[in-house]
């Protein structure tokens, strides 16, 4: 199954299916020169690296950089280490970088590709559900800063995305469930019927039913591809993809990227955003409660962890990339299937949401 991201000369395909890692015919056309650098992590490498290496054209010289696994390694130090590695191995402008892993690997590799020798090609091979439906698509690349998530990065598109559904079989259950948060997000922001379908098929999703899971991934990628094609650099429409993320990113920052997975933080952020939407007189209370029930049924957390205070969260939200001229902007829900960007956010309502006064 192929989903196309339409961006003129920067257009590229998202290939979705089974047995794609190791498919030389699929990978070969996207390798421009002789040099290849695979960036992966210590968890994924033992599972898929050998199979991937066997699929490169015979002309290629393949170097491998292995990161430690975890959001806490999505740093400028890791970014610099990969650059040092590329220069040590004398990579040039014709090199192709390949990101084999989840969102951390994909984001760092993309940022390196955007900046090494002023830009080289890179391929995304996402191995987590969250990366397959979100971070690998759209060209957002970044590393974290201690004061804010994804604060240092660039918009830079891959030449293709290869989402092998077989990798989900080896994904830890917690990682898999965390990825469901981004899938449900697409229903909230864009497609109410898709949200209905997700509610109806939650048992099959949790059981990793192949047909149900592939449809969920495909629909998510189709929605994101359409939004990115209309607004590549987040000047307007694309900001709706951040529903729940301002709260979620703040939560990750406050907990130092150690307590929650990204999808778990986003799930909590989506519930907080729905609550805040209701306090702004937008979404009906029944829809806000329905979002929380759906995420909970999917196995996701929906409440702030004990000990996370409203003040710390609000301060962290002030460092979000969507703050404009010192004013906090939020993506709030009007109903399931429709959201809006709100510039005139009611600070009191946000603090009440963070204080869990429900």
C-alpha cells in the first residue's frame, strides 16, 4: 500500500505493508550514491539491522551508528556524535542516511540529514507504531533541549518512508499502546467517522489484528499527508496536528523525558485539551468525556501523574514552539472531527484544567 505526500519536487511515498525491510527492489531506487549511513538504536539493531543491510545495492558501503535507546538521548550531544561519525568515515554529499528505529532515531537522523553538508538524502524506516503514523511523515526533524521538546531542528523531508508492519510484532506492549494515541488524534482533529471506527475496533487494535491495524496506519498517514501537503511548514493548518501536544510536551519536559513515553504524554495532553476546550465554551462535555473514555479503553493514561503541579506545567507550556509574541496558542476541539487554533487563550481556564478542577 502506498500513500503519497504531495510536495512538488519534494514529494515522496509512504510504503505500508509486511516484509518491507529487506526488500532490495523497494529500497534500491532511493539510494543515490555509494555511501550509506544507517542510524539505529541498541534495541532495534539486533532485530532488523542485518536484514536491512542485506537489501542495499552491491555498490554501497554501509556504515552503522547505534544510539542508546530512549527519549533522553534525543540531544545535541547525540546529534554531534553522529556528525562526528559521518566525518570520521568521510561521508560526502552523495551519502544517504537511513533512520531505522522509532521517533527519536528518525528525528535525530532527519536533523543530521538536514544539516550535514547543507543537506543530504535520508530514508525513514520507522519501527514503532507512533513513528509509522506520525513522526516519520512530514519532515519535522529535531532534538530536545532541557527547557523544551523539539526546540532545535528543521523542516526537511525524507525521500521515502518505509513502514513495515511486521516490526510491530516485536514492539513492547507499552510502546505499541503509546502509538495508539496519535492514531486517535487523527480522529479527533479530522475524521469523526474514523474516531467512531477506532472505538468500535479497539479490541482488535489492542490485539494487533493485521487488517485493522493496517487500516488504522494507512488512514492516519493519509490524513497527515493531506495536511502536510497543504501546509508543509506549519504556517496555519498543520498546527492542528499538535492537538494535545502543547500539554503533552510540557509534561515530558516537567518529568525530564524519563517518566512517560511520548504517546502517553500526548494521550494525557489530548484529554487536558478537551477539558480546556470545554472550559472555553467549544466542545460539548459529552464529547470531551468520550475522548477520555476512548483513550482509556485503548489502555492509555488520561490524567496527570501524581506530583506534577499546575504551575510547573504552565511554565513549561510557555516554552512551547506555538507560543507567539509571548502569547500561548492552543489547538482546541470544537467537536470530535474538528479543532481550531485559539490565540486568545483564557489563562484561568488553562490553570483550572491543569489543576484538575473537574
